[in-house]
C-alpha cells in the first residue's frame, strides 16, 4: 500500500547507521550470530576486512581511532570471539582511542540452544569501555549507534561495545531514519584558569613544557606547535607524546623513556615549572613529582587524575589547541627566561646519541634505531610492538610529524605492533610504514601476515630476534634473579614469510641492514626482515651508566 512505511531488518538499520557515520570498513571475524549483519554489509558500501583473530581486528580498529580521531569498528561473534576483543578494548580504553566493538549474541526472545557459548559479554566489557550495552529493539538501532559514536569520540576518547543479538538483527520493523551526525565541540579553558597559568609561567625562571599522550590527538597538534613557537619554551615529550611538535626543532630536549635519572631528567630536575600539556596518568610516569620538585600546570581536555606521582598546582582544562593559543596571547614576547634550560640540550641529546653508529654484530638497539631513522622519511610511520626496544625507540628515535612513532605506553600489550602497522598502511598507502616487533610479540599475531598479503598492503615488518622475552629477561637480570623461564626457539622467519606469500629477508651484516630496508620499501608489497639484536647495552646504558650519574649528583 502506498504511504506504508518500508519494512527493513534490524541489521539493515545498523549498517545504514554505520554508513551515516561515514564508516568505510569493519575489521573482524564473523560468526553464526552475525550472519544477518554480514548480509547487510554485503549490500552496503562498507568493506568487511576479515582478520585471522579478533584481537588483531580490535587493534586495527583502535589504531584507526588513534590516527584519524574517528572510531574504527570491529566485529566478532558471541562468547569466545567477543572475549578475544577484550585485550583490544583495554588497549583502546587505556590509550584513549575511539573504537566501536560489535558482538553477536544468541536470540534473546527465545532460548533454543540453552546456554551454549553464552557468557555475559556486556558485563565483561563494562570495566574496559566507556559504554557497553545490549540492543534489545531493532527500532532503537539508529539512536544507539549514533550515541555510541558520540560517546567514543568525546573526551576522553575510548571504546564502546554494542551487543547485537541475532533475533534483533533479523527482526523486521518499519524503517527508522538515521540520526544526523553533529560535530563535537569542546569549550576552551576558563579565563581565570588561563590568567592563573600565565601568572605562574611569567614568574618562572626555568620553565619547561612536557608533551603527553593527549597532544597526539589530530585536532590539537597545530595549536600546540604554535604555543611552543610563540613562547620559545623548550619541551620534552612522554613516550606517547612524541612528534606533536617537530622533533627537529631547536627547542626539543628529549623524550622521557624512563621515569627518572635519565639524561632528559637533567632538564626536568632543573626546571622550576613544568607545563604538562596533554599528560595522561595512564602512561608510565615521565617524571615523579615530589614536594621539592618543580610546580606543574596541567593543560588538557580533561581535569588531572591526581596520583601519588602527579598532583598539579594548577589546571587549564578545555580544547587544548585553542586554549594554548589564548595562553600564548598572554605570554608571547614577555618571557625573557623562556630558554633558560636550553644550554642543557646539546649535552642531553649527545649522550642519547652515544654509540649510535657502532658497527658491532649483532647490532645494538641504538644502531638499529639510527639506521631505521635514515630510511624513514619525515612522514614515514614506525609502529612498535612491546618489548625492550620500545625504550630505545622512545629515547633515540627523533620524530618530526605527529603520530609517526606509534607506541603503546598505556596497556603496553604485546601483539599490537603488526595490526597497528597494517591499519596505518591502509590509511596512508603512499607513506612508508614499518612494523617493529620482537620475536615474542610478533608471534602473538603473526597470522595477520596472511591478512596483510591478502589486502595487498605495502608494509615492511622488522623482527628483532633475541629468542627470548627480552624485557622481562632484562628485569630478571637487573633484579639479580637466575636466568630462567624466558627463552624459546623460533621458526625460520624467512621461510615463514614466504609461506604467507610475503618476501622474507635475513640481515647478516650491519652494513646490509639499511639497503635491505630500503629495497623492501622500494619494491612494495609485504616484506618481513629478521635481524638479531644485542641487548647487552641495556645494562650498560640503562642501569650502570644511570646509577653512576645518580651517585655523582
């Protein structure tokens, strides 16, 4: 009859709502309970990217959120598939990455399979997400999906979980219009807070800026770079704050790869005021506050999380970029002591670069980081897994563009490096993308090599091989425990890569490392490169050398 509402399935409403959000791809492993949704996706403009494990799908969706500011979306079935998203949920939750997780469930109007495969996924996801809810009515889907995207993107960003039962997905209802998307605006900081912060900065004799994890939000980088340029206050970064201000600037003092005693802490300890921009206490502390240390101004989208090691003296809360522009208006040209700490810069950076060109074999972490920097252009992306090498990249790898060193200093989970690099390669096919993983972390999601080859990505995967869970083995040695329980064997990585249809390379001399990397990038496609690494420098540089400095202080 004319005038009657069109009848559609719940899954069609769901996909229409996703299209309304501008979504172009979903990552995941569907199951029986998702089949209506999969059919609706088949008839949509959204690409379903099948992964080989749900965890990798979640890491990819989270990295999409990190790089674009818009939620990535991943999909799983109920029970075991949904629980495999949990690590990715925590990764996004701690790392403030917007993401939507869609999981299936048995029918909720009937129970023809009793409790088979059923766990309370919504309850399990609540501590790991900003919002977790089951959809109980097809007609509510457009509203629920719009709210999920809004919640995921609002500060502090993070994951949202939606459970779509199979009978709700297959339910036929009158068509419901999608909810219009509206931009999320964040107020600028209050005038009184800006005035108070400006007064403290004007009074400081040795000011220092710190760039934290939230400075890498795509929306804020321009305003932050302008603040540094206009005030000329030197800055250092946390591990996740690298690249926000061009690393080649003459105001960069280093990165806090450790919490104390490292060379960059010469500047931190000498400062009388630290302007902590975008610091998120979820990161391992870049410095430890104490009663005799510098005063701290917290500048971020959200109020400070007061911790034993972080309790700022003032707060500037609001949209970071515009708020910093207003703060710079109060400071520009009025800071004669802005560069008081700059004389320390050359000494700090020269210590960090020490032995970076040594030709020993196997190579040191410093040499590997140095050589990778020679091959990667300014906009090239290095995605790290988690291992001992992360400290060396944080310390030694100079970044010149935001989000060109993707490391996780929040959940710090192994297994995320390859999937996050794959996401970067999908978003930026014209840029060089390098995944760096230890042999332990790589093998946790190595099956995604097949996904990368199937997607025809241009991606180089570098495996640093020490046949051990190296970071824990190092801590074991530093704490004077016996060397026990942390070594393993490995496959032949060259043959392993070839078995997936990728190209495999084994580096056997340090002089061949850069040419091998460069050739892999030039050829395109998926390449895996294996190189041994000598971690004996860990004790010399990160323990003995820093302890000796501490005694001299």
